[in-house]
């Protein structure tokens, strides 16, 4: 049984608490949130203790691992403190909003990087994971083109944008990790940003984007993003190679198809958002983390993966802002724990 | 070049005239219809002669083959006369509304049956024909269950019903032929009739039906019919065997899929009716007929197939009326010309 | 919190135990199975007590409700005993293999029928339930034709057949309940049985069947069954009315579509069997039961629904054996608890 | 009746000749090809005259309009000569391989531009045209993102590449026209080229590309191209706006879906190539041309459209070669004939 603390009792912390409750070999012991009521409500719902003092998390004898779901600016100090206290860490993405800060983190946990996993949950989605495995098995030959369409249902309030790091670091970063998951090292980035909704016009951020990534292998990934989508959370992907293609289509709540005088075979809208669409991914991500801890192996994606996705998000931000293509130096990150 | 006359300048005669115009080795020379204007209009559109006297068709030196698209009660006498005059015949279904009349026809053309083809056009539809060929090739193992859903878009006016022979002889007969095409000899028939639209209540006929056919092989075919379908002409079929299944889905006018706030992936309605849905089937049916004439082989489906489908339609009518299952004697029809 | 005992520690008992573990307002306290090891294993996995003596279930002060997942011949005596002991009951289908036995049960629990729910779980499947709700809301107009295709992935061993009651009481009964769920009172039944796999030839049972049901409303339901299906658990349904249709398509494990040199858009096989396909239905069924107990209302489907489905299964068995249509008298069952 | 000459008796000339044969108000009178046998074979098949002397086309009294399907380097001189001789022209794309040459053409036919139509046939494809019309009608709100996936089945021989103008002018140009058709004026172009097949490595050309186009409206189009596709001719498009999306899915030869032990719902491969996929588009393109001639209106797409697509292809070529984004000046082309 792996004993957990959850830092952050907001939306994503609640997802992790619920996922822990369903895992047969995991147990939630402690919930931290600076807002006392929030911590207590979540803790109570799962028979755990609550604290407003994050230091209690690091000090707790009955906590083996920490899931960090706090605001991004707190991630690095919490990772470092938890690892310093001997805890394993599963930290939500992004690790930080700038690469220098991730590098600080890497230096601070040097030798213990393998105790930290970054929450790029989509790698664990059964649909994406199946495509990844079938591509890896050679079913379509060497991957040549990857096309990702990734649209959120509703844009966040403009007030949220200031601390978000912008669309590429906040939203596209998931797709950038997916691109790396499939294509490996990326050497060129081009991006175009769009301001579609009226309130994005003066925001300094984008609510639409198209990012093109060239891999060292010569393969190209294209990512089409929008902050809004009337039909729901639009999450598609197509891997194309010389022998064929493998595509992920959207999920709907039920398997109903309706036909009327004007249409045929209409499914319902896509699942609403990430909590619904990636519910299984969160559970499988946790299972991977627990299993790695039990086995003493390094979970993945790693801090280095978190850093690499952020480097791509920075490059895309630069490209969308300046119109320039960004060439990336060859990657020489430290390898994960063997 | 095979030279044709078309008997009947109505809807189906016009289809055949247009199909002839597109066939590279067929030529329309003569159109007969008792309504002078109708014959002339159709003939003029295709550079052919018109006549109100059907005897001219049989007498015409420049006519090798006759397509019969007249009202059903005239079919047999026209088949017999045309064959007697040395013409080959492609006759629309049904051959007649009672089996005794078909038997008269068979006796009258004895020795020349192989000069007559019956227009069960669906056998030539590329989708159904592909499934038939793949089943025959063993792709799903021995056929065990065949499910046909066949619905017309709009019911004919009740006034039409009196001379139609009823839903089983008029509409289901196509599906009964399809069942024979896939399953061979049928030994048991059960049918249920429905009166769905208000004006069918006192009509003596049905506008909905479910027919179950047991084949000598043990396979079972189920046919679900309706005289109306809001979404268009609903023409589906599924062949099921121990190794898998092969299904025909509906055709739509374009390959557009629309997604909105309430639905995803909606196609347009089904193609409207048989002229659209089976346009290719009519052309391939004609090509089979022309090719057989050129080669001196017997086209198929034959008069015997026309008779067999009518026997099934009679059985279904009896079953739906009485509630009784109908057992059919083993088939011993004369085989087609070798 | 509703406290439960589960009777029967086999496959279906394990499903219910796992479902109970995930329900926030239900608790498993006791597991009974005549095989001591089986009861203990299941109880231990969920922190409950085990017993080989079923009387302990009825006597237990800390048990409010009993889920019966024992062999069918034991259902009635266990329902009666549990209700007599003041427990509410959720009993797996079928209630019994003959109607007389269900009637004994109804007499024995008279006045307490509303404390018994029958486990026709498919009514709670989100896909089927959505279609039912949309039909009830009038989206397609009055229901005219219901087509159910229901195929198990692999036939049970022939040795199982003797005590199964035959395909109609064992397998089709779910579809017969679905037909009643959509169409209400059924007045005519026709069925055809098939012996498809070689070992079914001398079995006295069928492994394929087509059942046609006529409702008092004039609507017709068609049920196509097979005990085997290469592609998995084939569970489809189409409701058709004058304004359109609503169809349930099969579920697959992931949303992957593959395209190769010979095919396009291929999904994976269907979910394997009922434990996978109806996992959500079991959870929603339990939730309905728990919510009804908490509210003091009568859960549904009722014992009367269990009886009605068995009457249809008997009629289908008779029809398939004799070739006769079966007419059913108007239903006059006692209504559920108000 | 509009009387036609076809210049070029190769593959595309044959398509046009066959399309003319099926049009009720068009007639093929003359076929020109420098290879005598080729011209004669095609002419004979359609009852037309043949000539190896292109001047005969311009001089022919019984020719109202000319379809140009010759090699690209000949297009401009043939357009100019035909227009000079009073003929209307339908010219295959691209008009030329460099913009200066198109400008020469525009100058030479000044005042008669409305007599020339450029063969961007995809605008007439019923699927694409339906999406265009529904977008124009406001069904999805203002168009925000257009995603085009366009892959040929098999790469042309490397020997062909030298005179092709490169992938963007030869293949992508169709998609660039489609982007303009949907988005109007384009102001920015970015492109990435790929060399996927081994024989493209030293070719100086690409066999894969991703092109991103920013419209003056702020909308973005993404075009993913490959010269090979195992599944056939991959021709998809998705228009996305705030109210939903409209997508074109691929066409297959039949409506068969197969299910096996490992897959479900598999369609056949996509239609093989443009002759199959766009057969209807060629017919509707011709009909538009004929109808415009009869009405004395200007057919569309125009020479200006041909020029604009070439400008985009040049920009994409430059971007893919240098890595730079290309900004385009505001468009100030002469408008079509009123």
C-alpha cells in the first residue's frame, strides 16, 4: 500500500483524491490546501487528515508519495521539499513557466530525479497509448506525419490568462508532450497564434494556434488548437506512415446514433472536458506511478520530459510572436534513472 | 451493339432508357407506351422511334431485346410475345401477382427461358454484390443469419394498393430475392404485418412487416420493412457467420459530417429512393444482360428466380394474414440454360 | 448508508461486490456461498464477513438489503426468506425457470412485492436508457419497430444447457425485457430457433434464434440472437418511428480507427462480454435500488416484470419448438407499490 | 449546344472527353494532340475529328470552346491563341509555373479574362461545395480554422519532378485554391517540406509538406500533404467555427463494413485517385462552364484565381526552402467581368 498526500484541494486535487480512492494499492492520508475549508472537505470525503501547513506533508511519517496539484508557481519548491523529505512526487504539468526554474529544480533534486513523475496524463489514455504501442510495433511503418487536433470546450476567463503562461505553456504543452511521445526529439518549431474571441484581442495571448514541429527523424507533427469548441472537448490525433494510419476519434457519453429527416447517424457531443475524457488516463497514470514505486523503478514522464515540453512551448510562443521559425539544439538532457 | 425496345414510358422505363444511353454497346431504337405523348417524349429524348402499338415492338427488325416496364398485369403476355418474336427480354419485377400466371409464362416460353431475365436489380448493387462475393469466398464462414432492413421513404397512395398485390409482392419481394440470393432454398416463412399510418387501417394491406425465412441450410433471414422512413430510403443488410460479419450501410449524397453543440458526426439523410440508391445497380444489371446476350449465355436472375420470390411473397402474405408459419416443399424448378 | 449481503460468490456476485465497493452510500457486510473458500475470498477482498450458512444472511442485524446471485433454482426461496426477514432484495434474472414458481413467490411476498427488484441491468445502460428517454419524449414519434441484435461472444459449454432453461429463458430474456421496456404489453410471439454449432445439434436447445414480438400498440420488436460472435459481445438496438430512428451501436475498448492498404476506419472488436459492456449499467442499477430504499419507493423492474419476461420466454420457447405463433392474454398483473 | 475542342489526348484530356459525352448540352467536335495516334484514338471514341495541328483548333468554325489539357508549359500560349480566335477556354491547373508568365497571359487576354476558366475542379466536388455553401450560410459562424489533409496514393516517378514545379505548384496548389475558396485573401504563408521516400532525398523536391496559411480575416488554414498514402487518395477537410464544424470524410467504392475477430466496422480503402474521387466534380465543373457560356456570364475560378494560387505555391516553396515565413501584400487583382 502506497500512502499519499495531495497538495491542492482544487479541481485537479479532487480528481487525484478520487482516483486514489479507487486504486487498490493506494491510500490517501493527508490533504493540504492553504484554504482550511477546502482541505478539510476533500480530506473528509476520503477519510484523510487535512492541513493548512504544507510542512506537515513533508514531515508526515505515514506519507510515501505526494501528488502536487497546487498553482504552477509553487510546483518547484514543493517538488524539492518533498523529494528532500524522502517522498516520491507526481507533479501536475507544467513543472514551471520558465525553463530556468525547471533547471533549478533538476539541480536541487539531482540524483533523485527518478523519484519525480510529471503528470502528462494523455500518455496513459488507452486510445492514445494503443496508437503509440501499435506505431512502436511497426504497424504503419516509420511515423511520417502526426496530426493533433486539440480544442477545449470553453475558453478560460481572460483574467486567468496573466498567470497561465499563455496558450502554448498552458494548453498546447499537453500536445507538445504528445508530439515528443510519438516523434522523439524535435528540432524545429513554427507556430501561428490567433485571437478569435473578441475578449482575446487585447489580451496579449492567443485562443487559437497552429504549431508545426519537425522531428530529428524528419517526421512532422501539426497541432491545431482552439480555446473553444461548441461540440465539447475535441481531442483527436492521427499517426500516418507508409503502411497506413492510426487515428484517435472523439469520445461521446453514449453510443447513441440518431437519424431524422435531415441527418443520419448523429452521435452526441464530445465528452465535455478533461475530467470526463481523461478519467481513465488519470487512473492509469496513478497506477503507473504506484507500480514504479513498488518496483523501485523510475516512473515516466520524467522531469526531463517536463522540461523538454516547456522548451517547445517557449519556442512556439517565440515563433507565434515573431513569425520566426525556431531551431532547437540537439537534446542532451540527463537520462532517467536506469 | 444490342438494339433495344423499351415497353412502358413511365418512371422505370425512363430509368432504363437513360441507362441504355450510357451503355457503350446498347442502343435504344423503339419506345412503346399506350399513351402516345409519353412514348414520344421518352423516344425523342434518346433519338428513338415511338409507338402506341405494342405489336410494332415484336415486329421490329432492328430490335434484339425488350425491356418490359409496363404494369405488372401485362408482363406475362409481353414476355411471351417478345420471346415468341425472337427477342430477349429483361422484365421488371414482379413477373406476375400469382404463381399460376408465372407457370403459364414458363410453359409458354419453354425451351427459351434462358432468353428472359427478371429485374431484381439489387443483386447488381456494388455494395450488396461485394458482400455476396465475400460471403461466397468464405470470409465469414457459412452464413448463419442475414438481417435486412428495407424501408421506403414515403408510402404510395392508398389508391395504388389495390393493384399492387400487397406489401409482400410489391415491396418485400426485392428483399425475398435478396434472401434467396444469399441463402439459397427457403423452407419456412413467418411474417407479421403492421398497419402504421392511419390510412392503412382499412386498406386490407400493410405498411410495415417483419418476415422471417428459414433456409434449407439452417440459416435464417429476417426482413424488416416499412413503407415510410423520415431519413430516406433505408437499405441495409448484415450477413453474419462464425468468423465475422459484413454489413451494407446506407448511402448519402455527400461525405459531409456536421458537428454542433448538440451532435457530432452527423451525415446527411439517406439517398431519397431507388432511382438514386440503385442507379449503379440498374447500369450493372443492363451490362450483365447485354454481356450475356453477346456471349449467348443465360442471364440471371431467371424466370425461375422470379417465380421463387413470388412463392415466398405468397407465403409471407398467408402467414401475416393467418398467423401461421408456412412450410415450403423442396424446390424442384428447372435449372437455367447451361 | 445501506448495508448489504451478497448471496453467491461466483462471477455475478463478484460484480455486485465490486459495484457496492464503489457506491458512496452502500456497504457490503456479508457474503454467503455454500463453498466456504469462495465466500471468504470475496468477503475478504471487500472487508466483509463470510458465511456458508444462508440463514445467517436473513438473521443479520446489520444487513438491510440482499443481492441474490445464486443459481436460478434457489432464487425464489431466497427472495421469500429475505423479504420475510425484512430485507429488501435485488435478485438476478431470471427469477425462476417457470412461471408457476414466480407466482408462488409473488403470493409468498404479497404486500411486500415493492421490496424486490429484478436485475434486468440493461434498462440502466446509459445508451439504452438515453434512447428510451428520447423515445418517451416523442423524438421519433410513436415507436413502430424495434430491432435488437444481441449476440454473446462464445457459447456456454453444452453441459451448462440442461439447467439453463434454454436460450430464450437464459439469454433472450434480457432482450424480451428490453422489448417490454420499450413497447409495453406484448400480445403475440413468434420465434425460430437455430442449431448452428455442431455440438448444439443433439442438445435440445438452440444457439441462434429470431424472435418477433407484437405489442398491443401495434409496434413490432425483432430480436436476433446468437450464442457466438467472433467480434465480441454484439449489443445493438434500433428504435424506429415516423420521425426518425435512434440506434445503439456497439462499444469498443478504445476510440482507435486504423486504415491500411485494404481497409479504412476499422475500430477494434466489441467489448468482450457483459461484465465489460454493462459495467456502468450494474452501477446505475445499484444506485437506483439504493436510492429507492432510501426514499421508501418501489424499485423497478419489479417481480411482475420478471414474471412478464418469463412468460414471453416460455411463449418463444413454445413457438420455436412447435412452429406456432403464441397469442398472449391481456396482462392484468398487480401494479407496483405506489 | 456548346461545341468543344480538347487540346491534349492524355489522361486528363480523356477525362474531359468522357465528361463532354455525358453532358446534354455539350458536344466534342475536335481533338488535338501532337501524337497523331493519341488524338485519333480519343476522337474516334467520341465521334469527333482529330488533328496534330493545334492551329486547326483555333481556326475551326464549329468550335465554341476549348478545354486545355496539354503540358503546363503550353498553357499560356494556347489560352492566348484560343481567346484571340474567339473561343472560350477551360484550362487545367496550373496556368503556368511562374507568376510572370500568368501576368503575360492576363495582359494578352485583357478585356477577355472572363472567357477563361481555370480547372480547380475540387470547388465543384459535391462534398466540398456543400461544406462551402453551409459555411457561407453561417451554419458554423465565421470560419476560424480550416484543416485539409490531402495525400496522393502513389508518388510520381522522380523523373517527373523536374518539370512539375515542385510539390507546392504541382500538388498543393489544389489545396491552396481550396483554402482561398474558403478563407478568401491569404496574408501569411509558412511551409515545411519533407523528403520521406528514399528516392526523394536527392530530388530537390519534397514528397511531404505541411503548409500554414493565415487569412486577412484572421482564420488559419493548415494543409497536410503526402505524395503517398497506402489507403488510397486521402482527401479530407474540416471547417471549424464558433458554432460547430463541417467535415469531408473520404469516399470508398462501396458501403460495406466488415467485422472480424480483431476489428469492427472496417470500410474499404479510399477511392484510388482523382479520376475516381472527383468524377462528379469534373462533370459539375463542365456544367458550370457550359452554363456560364450560355448565359454570357463569367465562369469561375478565373485566371486571377489561378494566379493567386500560384502566388501561394511560390510562397510555400520559398518558406519550405528557407525556413522563413512569407508575408503577402494585399491583393489588388483586377476583378472578374461583372
